[in-house]
C-alpha cells in the first residue's frame, strides 16, 4: 500500500488496514478510524457509528470534524475550544481530528500490520505520530499517538462512538471503578437553539444506575438507548491508582461485548456522550440517535483547553484535567478497542483483567467469564514505533 491507495468510504478518502479478523478504514482528514469490521469472516460485527450526513452535500462552513464524524478519533486539544488559550485558537477537538494526516507507511511482521500516519501541528507547533495496529487472530485495534516538540498544558482524548441497536436498553454500559461521577455542569443543550437535555446539570453520582434528572427523578445511564429526544454528557473520573482502566458495552441479544482499555494516568476520565436525537438543528436534525460516545480523555468535560488548564470544579477536587507537555520529552498515548463473543445470558460487564499472555478475562455481573486475545500490557508499556 502507498500514500495514493486512498478509497472513498462513506464520503471520505480513507486508507484500509486488514488482518484476518479486522478491517479498519482510517480517514485521511482527521484520522477517524471507521467503519471497522470485527470478526469479518464470520459475523462481521460493525459497532461504530458514521454520521448520517456522511454522504450528503453539506455546508462548507461546517467544521471538518463534523463532515467526517465516525468511529474513533484522537482529539488534541480535546473539547469545543470556543475560548482561546493565550494566543492559541484551536478548532473543535483540535487539528488532529480535523486536518489531513500524512502517509508514513505500513510495516508487517509476525502477523501484525501497523499503519503510520503523521502530522505537524500549527496552532501549537509540534508533531504527532499516529500508529494503528491489527494483529492476526485478535479482534482488536491498537492505537498509539506520540506527541513531540510541544510544551505547556494540553487536553487530549479518544472519541469512540458506538451505534446501538434501536431497541431501548439494547446495550449495557459499565466501566472500571470511578472515583467521581458528574453530569455536565451546564445544560448540555439549549432549547432556544433546538437542542434538549434531561440530566440535572452538575449533579454528582456514584452509580450509573442512579443519575439525577431535571424533573427530580433518577435514571439508569447504564442502559442505552434511553431518554429518546435528549442529548446528555456525564464524566467518570477513573481511579488514577489503577494499573489499567476499561470501558465496556455488552450487547446480550447480539452476543458480543465491545470494550476499550487505557492507562488512567494518561487518560484520566471517561466522558459518556448520550446522543439520542436531542439535537434538532443542522446537521443533526434529530437523526443522530442511539449513538453513545465513550470518550477516554484528560480534560474538564468537553469545554476545551482554556477551561481545562485553569482551575475548575474537577481540578479543585484534585482531579487531573490537563497534561503538561514538555518539548524535550515525548508523550505516548496508548489505547485499545476490541470485541469478544459472549454466551447466552452474558450480562453487564463487572470486571476486565489480564489473563494469560496476550489475553484478557471479562467477567459479567453473574460470574460468567469470556476471554479475548488482546495484549493488555500495551496500554501502559507497549510501543508501535519501528
């Protein structure tokens, strides 16, 4: 494959990466990984969302990130970035999610294929290397970003988006233990602009099954889709002492579980974007529904760099909302997304841990266990650089 081996997929020029189990498309603009097909020779599981307007003619003024919107992408700085940080005015979710990536090649060794892309950033001068790896025999996507030549505070994160079956509660959401849960501190949407949200702004919680709503009732955020016609955002601060943190969605009727692994010392929180048709303005038009963003980030919700770098209600509690980059030291961000088949009756995930070499063990709330061929050590120790 060469830099010219671009194919239009759902409206975007994309490169293709394949193993015997997984096929992943990576867009040139924004580096969005999607669509992705897991278990491609048998069940062809395609869990990620693609924006419903992907093939439509859209307003040229629309941010590039929204033109591409699909799968998972790397954000730096993560967030809306409506406010400038000093003299830096970053686009929505940063250049890494909007600008064109340059081809770096593919390496193949021992049944693994690794694609290398690169970008020189301009709003804050620096360099980012993107590595995406697939391994034969594994239903997993390994992602690594290496940030170099930058200094100062920064927000960052992965922005995975799953499209759920239309049945209410078709997916069961769970995460590794979190030390703080909170609804976005402002209303996520403004009815005057055609958007609606229902969770109580700023409400704190310790259980996804009991999150306050604006009508004084509680709702179970771990069951999704739910609350049709609303957009909401909650943040879960991961335990920074954990060796590894995880996020999972079990789909009992479909017979599989999707999960992601991260290092909580690098990606401090999980942001859940509950997008269930609550935006009636363009281009959303109420049709972006049954989509869940499972966003592994370091930031103050989705405000952006300026609000995350200064004191905020999370940092005042001692929670990390930005990283400090050093020009003389690279920052490496590792992340894994994977799926595993589940037996009948397998429910909400209770734990994910390391098993034997190149394996993880996934246990549900009833004690049922499945194993998946995934190198969990990668999230804290692995490198895809050649």
